[in-house]
C-alpha cells in the first residue's frame, strides 16, 4: 500500500511538472534561434556568398546547424576566432586558400561601362547606382567588397581596389613614433 | 556647508588624481614678444583642419583670392571652411603630407601669395544687435575650431542648447615648452575677454572660470585686469602640474565635478573653450577676420631664437624653423605639439594648421631617444600618475593581448593619452603608443561593425524590395487575369450560342435521317444477324475446341459425325480469326470478303478443313514448344480461346518462313513494285495481307537479331512450322494453290522490302538487346498478333 502511495504521489508530481513544463515550452517559446542572431552579428555582412550560402544570415543558420565556421574569407581569422569562442569549437584555419586581408571596394572604370545594369542586379547591398544605357558607379562607402559585381560585367570594367588608408582609419605604428619625454 | 557655487566664488580649488611635474622650459619663449612671420613662398592649406568633414571646394586652380576669402564652404554642421590667409593665386589643389602622426597625404590647396595682402570686404558684427544665430553662423563661417589641440568645431560647442552653468576658459597650457597661449594673453587680453563676452552671450553661464597655471604671472595679471569689469568672471591660478590643461582634469580642478565616462562636459552643464578660441571668436565677430593665422611656439635648443610667432595657416614648418634660426643636427627630430603629446614630423613641408600650437626642434641631449623597452615590472607608478585613474599596466597587458573586451572593461577610451604613465615608467615602455594602437583597432572594429550593420540593413531592404516587386507583379498578373475573365463571359456566351446552333443543326440532320430509317433499319437488322451468327459461331467454337482437345489426346476415338460438326466449327473459327486479322489492317473491300468468307470454308470440304486445322494446331504446338519456353504454357494450356493464338502462331511461322525464302530469293526488287503488289495482294486475299503483315512483323523481330546465335532457335522452329503449315494451308483454301503461284514473287518482294526497312530500323534500335529481351519481345509480338 505504501508503495502504491509513493508511486501515486511521484506520478502525480511528474504529471504536474510535465504539464507545467509543457505549458512553459509553449507559453515562453523563443521565436527565432538566438544563436543564429549571435552568429549573424559576428559575420561581416558582406553578403558575398563566398561561403556557398546566399548571404550572411543563411550561413549563420548553417553554422547553427553544424556547418564549418571557416568558410568566411571576408571575416578572416578574427571572425573564425569569435565564432569558435561563441560556439565552443576548435578554431580552424580559413577554408579558402587566400585570406582576404586587405579591404577592397569595387570600382567601375566609367569610360568602359556600357550601362548594362548587370552589376546593379548582382549587388547585394544596392551599392551601385546607374540606369540602363547610362554609366554606373559604385558608392564606395556602401560597397562591402564582395566581388559579386565583377563576374557579371560583360566588358570587365569593374576593378576591386584596396581601400585607401585615410587619416581616420590609420593605425598607429608602434615603431615609428615613440613617445618623447622631457627629463 | 557652502554650496559648490559659493565655494567656486570663494576661489576654492580642487585636485585631480595623479599627474606629473616635468620640467616646463617655457621661459625661453614666454617672455619674448610675438614675432610676425614673413610671407612664405607657398601656403599649403589642408581642406580639413578640424574634427569633422572637409568643406566643399569653391575655388579653382588659377583663381585669385583675397585675404580672408573662403576657399571651401561649410555645407553641414560638422564642417568649418578654410580661408585664404593672404591674397594670392591658387596654384594647385593636390595631395600633401598632412599634419597628422600618420603623415598620410591629404588634399591641400596650394596658394602662392602675391605679397599685396589685400583684404576682402569685411563686415564686423555688432553683437548688441546681432541675433544668436547670426553670431553662430559667423563663428562657423570664420572657420573656427578648437585651438587647444582637438579642433572641434566651435560653433557646435557655443551653440549648445543645454543650460550651461560654467563656461571654463582653458588657459592652463600645461605642456612643457609651449607658451603660445601665454603670449596671446600677454598681447591681447582685452580681445580675449571680448571673445569670452560673446561666448557668454551665446551660452549664458552662471560663471566664467578662467584657469591659468601659476607659472604665467604676466598673463594672469593681464587677464585679471581685463576682467575687472565683469562680475562673474573668475581668473583662477591652478598649480603647475601636468596635465591640468586636460579638459576633464581642469573641470575637476575648478569645479570638483567629474565628467562621467563616455560623456561630454556639456552633460554636466559645463562648456570649455580654449583661450585662443575665445580670441579667434572675438576677431571673427568683431573684426570679421576669419581664422587665418595663429600663434605658434617655435622652440628647442637647435634654434638660435626660440620664440612665439604669428604664423599664417598653411605656412610650412620649415619656414618657421628657418625664421627662428634652425640649425639642424644629425637625425634631427622635429615635433609638432608638445613633448608629451606631440608627434614627430616626417617632413618639414608639413603646414601649420588650426590646431598647431608648438614646433619643437630639440637637440639629442635635450630630449633623448627612448631607451630600449623593458618588461613591465608591475611597480604601479603609472597607475599613480594616471590623471584619469585608470590602470595603465592592465591596459598594456590587454593591449598586447589584443583583447578589446577587456580593454573596454578597463575604460581604455577614458585615456586622454597624456603620456604621464609612459613618463614615469621605469621600464621605458611607450604605454601611450600601445593604447593608441589598441584604440585605433577598436575604432576600426566598431566602424566595421557599423558598416556590417548598414550592409545588413541594405541587404534586407533590397530583399524586401525584390519581394515586394514580385508580389506586385503577381498582383498585376492576377488583376489582368481577373479582367480577362470578366471579359470572357461574353465569349462563353458566344461559344454557347454557337454550340446551340450546331446542336440544332445536328438535330435537324437527325430528323432528316429518321426519314431514311427504313434503310437504317435493314442495316441494323443485318448487323444484328451478324452478331447472332457470331454468337453461334462462338458457341460452336467452344464445342469444337473441347472436341479438339479430346481429339488431340485421343485422335482415334473420334466419331465421324462429331468430327464433321467440329470441323465446320473450326473452319468457321479460323475464318473469323482471319477475318479479324484482315479487318485489323485492311480496307472496306476486305470487309466484304470477310463477310463472304465464312461461307467459303463451309463450301469446301469440312473434313479437309478440320484436318488442316488439326495439323496446323499440332504443328503450331510443336513450333511453340521448340520456339520458346514462354510460348509453351500458352500452347499446352490449349483452351478453346487459344485456337486463335495457334493459328496466329501458324501464320507467324509461315510468315517467317516465307520471309526467309523471299529474302534469299529476291533481294533486288524495286520499291514501287512492292507498293503496287501490296495493294493487289490486299485485294486478292485478306489472308495474304495478314500474312504479309505478320511476315513483316516477324521479319522485323528477326532482323533485330539477325546474326545473334540466340536467334537461331526461332528460324529453326519457323522452318518446321513452315513446312507443315504450307501443307496444311494448301488444302484449307482452295484459291491459294493457284494464286500462290502467281502472287508469290510479288509477296516476296513486298516482304523483302518491308523486311529490309524494318531490319534497318530494328538494327539501329536493338543492337544491344540481350537474349532474354529478344525472347520476351517475341512473346509480346506473338501475343499482340493473337489479339
């Protein structure tokens, strides 16, 4: 009899807590996977598709589902390191052979542009302005350097040029400018 | 307990944490009058000399400009223009080494002075009658940016909407060597106070605090005298300590307030302006003289005459040094700014800009190079010296580890880069450089993050737009479809009407036909008769088949009478089968013959027919057995219905045999002949036509595997079938023996032609077929023939 009582009590508790958990699972359901958001925030958002996915978010989702973290050349080692930290996995070397260390932006040689609008359609961030049979140009500030416009150009008038070093972006050189002190 | 304001009024001073006392070395220059620099050959005017964005160029190369004329225009609030410091011609607009630690090239306007120093028209403002907006506009248009070092656009600070408690005028000038502000205060205290008046008009503060280091007694006296008429102007002597001139440090010194991390002084009701800025404001508003020159301390032991000079903006550093008797030594360093926070110039062509307060050309003994950097010994002197109460040793640690999170946790961005920590460091670690690098990296990361955010937003916006366009397109298509459907009911009606008309016509026709019903009736009757006959035949066939199966097993025990009936039935069945075959592939003329046919076998000797049929069956069975294992079941399970198959098998066998003969006999016949022969044959005898067709099919199959060993079985079987079938068929149809003789060559020709065609086709398609496939195909075709 005592055994029965114990079983009954435990069973009742199990039912209550099960129902509670079940309700909580529905009531406090997290809409989207926060991990995907976190991964997406780490990715450089160039939307270049070099990872094999159509944009950064799909790759973030793929990583969340167990894909490799070393498929993002624009992000480079820094991104891989961050992803490894976030996901608690081993940081792997970059998948692609060449690492895109230098930031680059697209540049249209405007004399050669025939105004076909193909690059405009290819640009994932709408950073190219122009119209049919009108010269196109790249908004350098918005260009993510994804290379996607280079391929469709029928006259090969798009170059990827390194971003010029500016005073704002300049990083101090430890060796060149030592602090001067007065005795 | 007195309030803060009372304390300030009483002249209380507070202190800030840390700080150092480097040798000041200001006496070389502070007591001398400010010298006027002669016009240089060229002026290099960077488009951007402040924090913010460069103005828009409004001059062209070759254009003559007057002194004080704007060269760029300020089209947004973060922009202040640059002006021509003297009259002259724009020589070029090009890249030139910037007055920045990076020395990266920057766009500059190169002005060649014409020596006339001709002013543009000047319109001084009357501050009593001018609006606040007018004054602020004048300040911006005069290109005034913070002259203490940062270069923040002054009109933004002066135009602040927040209530301001204290306006602090920074005249501390704590860095060693520099005495530019000191000289300015000595020279023009009244103009400075006028500038402060203007600022007070704009900001309306409770009190103005002027902070001056105690080592500038002449300047203090001059300013005190100039401020004597203003009640709420307080000149405060602050003790000599580096870096009391720092914005946050001075605020703490004078008001005991601390600017929270990441905030600006305005957030605690304080605005700070440099004394030089106040002077520039007064000049701009009262004299309409834009910021075109400034006092620069040119000092160092390599100079014969270290002094303060009034230099036009854009004057190359080399011109200043030459003016002061520069005697360069080997590996001479020239520093822009003070020894603590300045930077070494890579090139003496760098121009003086709005924020340049000192050019220092020290000897090696005066300012020796840093010794080699040693490891941090964690002595903590840097933390003691830090005026921002940071932990420099920790920051160094994390800077080396490149850990941006930790660096920000340790408030790296509160570091004012004063260099006090590096000054006290016994290991001679250039701490500030590490912090600068780390800051630049973090800023870069933040910039990247921001850009990534923007790119993401743009990407999503683009996707949304594409999706919207798609939806619109879809909606438009649907609309069009709906419109089309709306238009369609009329069409439908028209169609319905047309259909109705057609139906009416048909009905009329039917009515007309009804009148000829007599004929139709006869036809129907005939058909019905035919059907009845067929039914009877079917019955007979059934019986015959049963009898035949018995006869097959025990041929001797059959009686004559039953045999007769059976024979007749069999003949009829054969005839029907033939007729059907003929029906399948011949014209109406055949139908007539088929209709007539049932009578012919009956007319012929029933017994002979029966015998022929029996023979044929037997042979067919033999053929079936030898032919293929698959054909066997159909032959053995010889149910009544399978008489037809047997016959078909016979026909097929015959056809194959004939085909073989014909192939060997007549290969070379023309194509036109067979066609004619075909038609003739068809007319002559449906059977022949059927045979021809069967022959063709068989040939096709044969030809599919003409040379393959597996196919040998078939001809062999066919041979057997042929020899017997020919014999059996000869008595069966009385016509055949005669006609066969005449028609044989023709048929053979037809068959040959057909066979050749089929063979070619078949060869192309079925060269790789396996034996099994052949067998199954054979079976298939045989089955199809039976049907």
